[in-house]
C-alpha cells in the first residue's frame, strides 16, 4: 500500500498483485516493455573522461559497451562482434573460462574482437576484417557495431536498447524525465563528481527496491535524494517515478 497526500488529504493506492514481484513471465514482459524501450540512467559522464575510455555494462541481460570516441562524444554499442557474435570486451564473468584472449578496446584507439581480430574504430565502424576483401562482395560499411541509444542530462548518461524505435517515437530523456527536468534546473548537476559508490546485490524484485531504498534518504514522507556540494546541501525529488508509473501501466495491461 502506498500513501499519497493530495489537497491535504491522504489517499492510498493498492500495491501490485504479489505475482508481479515473483513471476519470471512478468519480468520478461517488463524487460521487453520497459528495459528494452525506455531510457535509463547508466552512469556519470566523468567516468569516461578521455578518448578510448570505456565501460562494459550489463543491461537487462545484454552486455553493452560505452566508449568515449576520438572526437570526444560518448557512444554505446552492443558488446557483440558482427562476425560470429563473440564478446568484444571481456566482463568479470568471462574470467570463469580461464582464457586470456587479446581484444577489447585497445590503447591504439580501436575495438578489436579477440576471436578473429575484426577491428572497429571507436565510432563502431568496421575498419579491418582479416581474410575478407571487397572482391568477395564483402562491404565493410554493412558491418558496423549495433548501436545503443545514448543521451546525457546533468552529467548522467542514459541508454536506450532500441534506439531506432526511440527515434521513431521521438522518445527522449527529457520527455521521460518529465517534471524532474524543470524541478532540478537550478541545481548544478553537471558539476557533481562521484565521491564514493557502493555496489551490492539485493535479493528483491526491482520494483520493490526503490520505495524501500528511499527510506534511507528521506527525512519526511516525501522521497528526496540529498546531495552535498562542498558544505551546501541540495535536495532533489527522486527521478524514479516514471519507471514505477510504467510498471503500473503494464499491470493494467496484464490479463486478470
Ligand atoms: S567473432 Fe569477432 S572476429 Fe570473428
């Protein structure tokens, strides 16, 4: 049960049915309807300050490679080679295989597949494919890395797994953030730098986590995130609401 105050009066909203928090079919539906379609925050721009800096992120079961290109912009791609689908950049779980292949984002500013050495520039274009040439009807331009949508706001970067649909529907980070965009306009979010981060696995459905984690940040019934710049404290309304709204919309679409 969630309480909301409206016009001075408290109203209650029903939680989703319990199986929405446990069913793998529901999660698969959320993966398709939410995580594969919408923009979500994936990190801070300052994590990748220089050309060639990169990060591998796991997003809704997909491995995503975000890089700073030679011209200084951030781009993201599926971490998958266009030849035989090998992973371009290793992830921590790959070390289970005890195989050390040479590949990934190289210091020379290229992305090299460790399997057969296909090589891409940081803009995702295929620049070398050993043993294949134009005489065999092979056209390198047709084999760029598959892009992932990337947009930035307030120093945060956001990813969208389906950039073609996002562009078709004119879905943007700004539109998705809704009122949070205006509400935070006075705050210098771009100037923030990460002081410390903590990663931990939570044994809970993703929808259960935001309202519960908000407890530790809030000082009243209204969820806020507190950020300190120097000695000054800024309080910002939580920006997770659109995702929670989306889950509720999906609940309504679901068969009874
Ligand atoms: S799978 Fe990448 S070069 Fe063959």
